[in-house]
C-alpha cells in the first residue's frame, strides 16, 4: 500500500506505523507476532502496543486460556475505527465516478440526488434549530456542520450577524467536479436557519482556503 508522505499515518513514529501496517495486513496480532515480524524485543513491542491502545488506535481483546491453550490469556490487538481512518480512502473518487455515470455535472439525475441529500440534511437539522433564538440556531447549525466533518466554527460580528467558517470540505473531491455540491451546501444552511439571510463570503472553489458564510438575523 502506497501512502502519501504527508498523510496522518506517515506522521506517526516508524515503529508505531509499522505495527499498524502489520495489523492492517494480517488482522489481530499479539506481541509475539509483532516482535517476530519487526525484529524487536517483546518488551519493546508491549510498550508500543500499550501506547497505541492509549491513543485509541488499537483495541485489545483477550483470547482466553482453555483446554486447547494453557497459561495466561493471549492479548490480541486490532485496528480501531480511528486507526482505519488513517489509511487512504478513495470514497470521493468513487462517488465522482458513480455520479459521472448518471450524466455528469449537467445531468438531471445528479441534480435530483443532491436535492435529496439537501432535504435529508434539512429534515435532520430543523428539529435542532427551528425552535431556538437566532444566536442559538447558529450555534446548533455550527455543531451540525462540525459533526459532519467540516471543522466549522462561528464568530459573532459587530453588527449582530455571524460568520460561519468551514475549515474543511468533507466532500472536496466531489465538489471539484460537481458544482451542485456547493449549491446544495448553501441551500442547506439557508433552510436550516429559517428567516435568516445567508451569504457565502469565501469559497474554496474560488481559491479561498475556507468556505465561509455571513448569517444575518431575520428582520424583526
């Protein structure tokens, strides 16, 4: 598996990265497996395994002793979801390819899919925002965007409006090929904040390093 030099996995110390790669390739491993494969002492391996477990990258389960196995239980270590996320995923490329089969950026079926996504997101957001005062609506929506992977934060401006900044685009690969992704995002934010005025003031697709929206309160 080739991993980009700047990937999160590559930023880990060499031994820890090697252990994760071993568990990825072979499934659950124990200290003896790792020591044998990497040429390390069992004591050194146990220390690394404990660190990876503390960091939430490995989960331990015990294979208990029984009639077929004598002595202490065998500690097996396997990748957690957090560790799996460190390995390259090509979901964006796959999604872009599949959307291409539906007619590409100008296809009506693609428009329909993004509209369905917008409606689904709005249906999930409105119960968390619609009943709140304006400032609390913005805070709730920002949490939703953050949970969706957009690394969102909100900053109150001097005129009483808010600036919501998305530091990450969770669907960047798709957005590069399909403008509907960005149109749908703006429509979602507007629909999730009933009555508010929402303007996009920074856009990754236009060369900015973030996407940002100024949200003004409803007219009294």
